[in-house]
C-alpha cells in the first residue's frame, strides 16, 4: 500500500508574506505617512517571502532549472523597464522639456514674453471669465505659467461667482482680465473666432506691472465741467479713470501756458468761454510734439479753438443736432440717440448699442494731408435727423435753405503722423586744435547773444579758422565754400582763437517718429454725473481716453504667429483625376500585379 503524504499546513504560511507586504504598502500609500506600522508590515512580508524562496530553493533546487532562470531574467527585465519608465516620468515632471516642431513655432512663447514673465517681481493673475475652457487658450496660459512662479491663471464662470464678476465689471462671457495687487486691466474678449493673443497678453502684462502711470489733465478756468462731485460735474468719469490706473489732475494754462511734460492726455470738457491765445498756442505746441487731447465742445459756445481744429481739418457747426427718435424715449428732439458707430478701436465693440447726447453740435470733416480722420458717432439719415439753425423756434422743422440733412457726424477721431525728428550727433573722432592768429584776417562780426551760433566751414581746400564764444546752447551753421573762407568771429578778443577741424567721418542722424491723436465730440453732457453710467456714454468717454493714451499701441515687437497655408488648391478636373486614380486606377494596378505574380508561380 502507498503511504499517503499528509499536507503540512505550515507550508501555506508563505502566503502570509505577500499579504503582509501588500497591507504595509497600502497603508503607507493611503495615509501618506510612512510611520512604524506600515514599515513593520512591509518589512515582515518581505522577510517571510524571501525566507520561503530560500527554503524552496534548497528543497527542490528549482533555482538551477532553465525555466526558473528564464522566468527570473524576464522578471528582472520587466522590473528594469518599469524603473526606467518611472525615472523618465519623474524627470519629465521635475524638469519640463518640450519640443515645438512647427515651422513658425506656433506653440513657443516669444523671447520678450519669456523674459517679462521670468522677471516678474509681484504676483500677477489672469482671470478668464468663461464657462468653457478652450484648449488653445489654456495651453498658452500654461506656457506663461511655466516661465515664472509669479504668473497664475484661473477660469471662472460668471454665473457661479457673480460677486467676482461684478468686482471686475464683467459684461459678457469671454472677457480676460489681468490683476496685480490693486490694479486690474482688461486684456481682450475671446470668442470662437478671436482666441487669446500672446501679443495682447504680453503688452497688457507689461503695462500693469510698469511703475509709471498715465497722467490725464483736465483743463479748468473757462467754465469747463468740474472734476469734483456735484450736478453737471464729471466726477464719475474721473473715478472711472482712476479705477483704470490713470492719474487725474486739473490744468490751468492761464497761470503757466505750457502743458506738463508728463501729460498723456489733455481733456477739454465743455468750455463755456473762449481760451486765451496763449492757451490755444500751448495746446497746439503740445499736440505738435506728440500729445493727445479730447475736446468735448457744446453748441452755442465759442472756445476759440478754430485755429487748432483747422489744422486737423475739423470745423464746428453752429447748428443743433435734431433726432426725432429722442422724443419716443422721453429725451426730446435735441438729444440724438446714436446706434451707428465708426470702425475704430474706440467703438469697435459697441455693435448696435445706444449712447445719447443732449444738445449736440455737428462736426464738419475736411481732408488734411497727413491727418487720418475716422467718424465715431453718426446720427440717422434724414428725415430722422438734421442740423437745425433756428434753435429758438418752438416747432423744430427742417428748413431746406438753412438746415442740413442727416446723417450728421457728432464725434471724430484723428491721427497725425508727426515729421521724424532728426538728432545730429557729433563725429566720434573729432579733432580740435588751438592755433594763434598771427595776422589779422577778414572777419564777420555779430553782436553778442544768449545763443551764439558756431559756424562750421567745410571746404576741399585748407579750412580757415573758426572763432566763437562759448555757450551752453550753441547752434550749428554750416557753410560750404570751394575757396578758403574768412574767419567767422562772434566777438573781438585779443586771445588766440580756437580752431575746430571737422573729421572726415560722416555725421549720423537719429530718426524718431511720433504720433499725435485728437478726439473731438460735439457734446460734453454725455459724460456728466448721472448720464455717465447710462447706456454706452461712459464707454465712449473711457475708450476715447484709453485710445488717446495710446495703450492700444504695441510696446513690444511681438509678431502674431500664424500657421503657414500648406493646402493644395485643386481645380475640379484635377480633383476628379485624383479621385479616379485613388479609387480605380491604383486598385486595378494592384490586382493586375497580383494576377501576374500568380500566373508566373502557378
């Protein structure tokens, strides 16, 4: 009889080892704390499993079999692959490395953007008020976030967080705002056709982190709208500018007829009396050197600005703008309701929105060389609107002989490119020599003045001696002569004269192009307290100041990146040939080749 071997229960203690190891590993991973208990379970399980493996190898010598060695090699190889993959993922998470293989580097930030974010000293956060997260926009924001720890972004649904949306003044889905400390600034509004732009985001980021602020000066002293609180004032408009990080100050040109150098925009809000000629001249000089101004001029007033406006091709019409639609909303005939806006950055987002102007005067635009004019506000065509000349009549009716048919222009934006300023720099290798004048030479004398002029004589023959008195602000006069020219002496002096010999190195001229902007509106009442917050009135004012401050200009030369068009344009005949060749010709060629091979091998 065969002896039946009794199973030894202690052999199943092996399963206790993997069990204890799994318990310790799970406890450590779930709790996130590798204290004594998880480590005790893990070490005990590993020791039991290792002891069982050693005991089994001594009992059956299975370690020496080929199958065991092959299985062990396979396990080691699998473990090594897992370790390598884990290390690669760990390094990829710790040290981010991406390769942009697109031809125009569509998914790579410009060097200016990288440097700006990398050098951020304060925390900046981008708020995207949109319920849906576009992958392209999120990828762009993540690229910014990788450049510096001070850059953050967050998507917000305005419906779920109305308090935050009201804090930023969000009006519609897709608005993107930048926030840095107490500063907030609108970047752009994104939609299906207009995605988040690196150019806009970087430039707004530079503006909000800049220590300089735009200064807006309001002219005072001629019955203009007061910037203080009260009826007829524009304190709400001033507060709106302050909320957008503008510095607002009053300006009195009668005390000092010169616009401050730090003035970004000068606002002339509804003057009731005429400006002095010196004040008008100060405004002209300010615009000529690249300044920006907003003029809101009411009807039946003469601010003495005709000469200034004539340079820009604008004439103030003395008639009153009439709009019959104003009566239907209770504003009266003399309150034009505007829904027609020009294609301009100031009004590009207005659509068919409403803004109204009580007691407004039309503007006449005349083309002027070098000035680009864009009408901003246009009334409805006749018979809905016209310019009334008889303003004292109780029954306002159109008069063919005196009145002007609509549509009327109530606002215009103008841009003038100023001539390039040339700054002449002296030669890098000038030579100066002081030589006595032993013999009297013919001289040209001029009386002493605070700004004496030094004459520089250029001649192919030996140059004469040039004498002048030292002055902090000399002006250069150039004289060219084929023969030796006489000495130019500003004042007789017994001392030896200084001779300046010009270097053959040519002079360098530095060109600096500037731009001046002007907005003229035939009404100032629209921005007063109470009306400023109605409809689009406040937006017209704030957008005008923003455009005049030239914030829409790109301070950084970042070119928008667009994918190159690699599509092939085919005619109908070419498309038909391509279709027949792919669906008919190629399969027939394949069948013919298969049939030929079969015929040769049969």
